[in-house]
C-alpha cells in the first residue's frame, strides 16, 4: 500500500493531499450519495446524505479530509436506510409534490429517492406554506421547495462573484434570503446565466418559461441514475474564480 490511499467498502482509493473523502472517491469513480456537494465549490456539510463510517464514527464525506489507511464504510444497508430517512424528511418538510413540479425528472431530491428505493414519504407531511418570489422576469424562487442545501449561496459567491443569496436563521427557522434592498430577486443583480440559478438540485430556483420545453420522459433522471450524473458532474469542468 502506498501512503496516499484509503479504502471504501474494501476498495483501495488514491487521494491527493488536501482532498476530501468525497473528492477522492468521485475522482476514483466511486459514488457517495450527496445533495449539497458540488465539484469546485467549498463543501458545507448541510444535507448529511454523504455520511460514511470510519470505524464506529460517522462523518460527512464531503467535509472530512482523506487520510492514509482509513477504512470507510459507505454502501451498507444501515447507511442507505439512514440516507433514505433523511431524503424522506426532506420530502415532507417542503412542497415536493413531484407530479405538479416543473423540475420533475431533473430533480436531484426525486432522483435520490429513486436511488435509495424510497417507496413513500413515511413521515407525516408538514404542508408548510412559504412564499414564492416571482418578482424577476426570468427567474422564479419558490421557498417552499428549498432544501437549504446552500449551493446557490456558494455558487453565487464563489463562481458568479456576487452574493445574491444567504441562509438566515437556525434550525427550523433557517430560510433562504435574497440580498437586495427589498429582499426580492428583481432588485438583486442575479442573471439567468449565473451558476446560482442553474445549480439548484430541486425546483426552488427555476428559469421561467422553459419548465416544460423538455418533455417528461426525456429528462436527466428519466434517462440516468443520480450516481451516474454525480460522477459525470465531477469530471465536467465548472468555471472557477481561479480561471479569471
Ligand atoms: Fe439549495 Fe435551491 Fe434552496 Fe438554493 S434555493 S439553498 S440551491 S435548494
Ligand atoms: Fe456531504 Fe451534503 S454532501 S453533507
């Protein structure tokens, strides 16, 4: 064994100094379920879908540095059951009624449900009523579908060079806010081409007037599983401030 390798479910994985378990695993084409990780953005550890075990300790793969000789459990029935429960909780916490959502077929939360074999929501629905910000001519923000993954916050700050979004409050009071004088998208400097607009894993940030351009049945997760797309995203180059 060389110094810079560790093991996931018995498979030896090489890593570079400074890489997280998630980055090293995806680079080696080993999928670890995730919703709030995106290659190139600073990891934040929000969703806990990527929880893995090192010995009997549970850690988030997206924020934990890889270390030589680690033996990590990832794809186990117990961990996948815990991931399914997290996914079910995300479903009941917001307005995730897939047949009436324009994002259906392109939604990572829905795709994660398929991947983990989720048959129902298990928990009682919250039926939260949260605001929709339809102020912008081209971009819709539906707070009821936000899973607080923080991806739009990081994408806006780290790639778009703006600071359009933030998460305010804590625990059950946590909510996404728009940094503008009125708190509305129309008064922010957001643009349709921003990564922040295109990175939302669910139907919370959507570009208007194109929801049904691609028919249901031909969408990303109608054709591919989330692990396939997760590995593809990792190899695709995304714009980075270092490139400017
Ligand atoms: Fe994540 Fe979308 Fe909510 Fe932003 S709006 S925090 S990208 S779910
Ligand atoms: Fe690691 Fe969300 S992907 S906590």
